[in-house]
C-alpha cells in the first residue's frame, strides 16, 4: 500500500506532517520567515536520509532496521527524535524570550505551535485523501495522543530548572529525561516478557493527568 504513495507525496507529506510542521507553524505564528527553508543542511539531509534512504534503500534494509525492536539504528532514531522534539519546544521558549522580553506569557505560548503543528498538517493531508473518513480525522487538541500533555510538563519543568540552574543545564536534563522515557517505552515490552504496560505508561503524561484531575475537582 505504501508503494502506491507517490514520490512527491512522501517528500512533502513527510516534511510537513512528521518532520518540520511544528517549526513552520511556530514561525508563522511568530511572524518570522520560515527558518527551516533557509537552513544550510536540513533540507538536503532530510531528502537524502529522511526520504531516499528510508524509502528506497536496497532491499529496504534501513526501513527494516527502523522497524526491528531493539535494533541499534531504531534506538538511535528514537533518541534522535526525542532530542529533536524536546529541543524544538525549549528552543521556541528561548526564541520568544528574545523576541518578546516584556511579555511574560510569550515563551509559554510559543511552545504550543511546535506541539500541534504536525497534527494540523496531518489533518489537512488526511482530508485530501480519496478514502478518508472525515469523522475519524482528529486533531491533536481534540484527541490528544500525548504530545501536548508531555510538552506542557516539559515546559513547566524547564521553566523552574532554567530559573534555578540556567538555560544549558535545564535544556540538557529535560532533553535527557525525554530521551530516557522514549527509549524505555520502546525497549521495555521486549525486555520484560512483552509487558505492554511499559509502552503505555508515560511519566510526564501521568503527571499532567493527575494535575488536571486535581484542578477539575477543585474547580467543580
């Protein structure tokens, strides 16, 4: 079925829906030029590694490696994705601090577009498919899958660590926390007798849910 997807669909869809949609949406809301498009290496590397190697490697060796549990390349990819997603959110926080130093809420708001940007592009992409069932197409904020909840917790954690220990310390440890969570969630079920509870539990999402439940009780 994936072989029926056109080459250009793989490039454009992957770029906006799963690659850099959050950054593009953030730049648009902040009134900036799209930083990804002017980057010296991101576009060539995305086309070379993110599209050509994954989709067209001989005998699908790259895709098979990324799909194989506990494969080193898969673990490296998961860690890299965790680093990228975390530093993008935290970088958006710092970008807003620089652009709008007098606005207290700007750094908090700037992180949200990076959490939902990809979801917005996926929503548009799904609606253009001929076989799409519109009632099943949901956005991240209507049907959260964890990105928003964990992102909110990371921003709050980053705020307090940044205030006490500085930007570099806070960015490093919040990023490492997300990397550890993602790796454990992926390898846990395969190392511990296929226990799926490892893949379902996310500490940051759990904290978010407990706080929102408490606030709901207090406000009701």
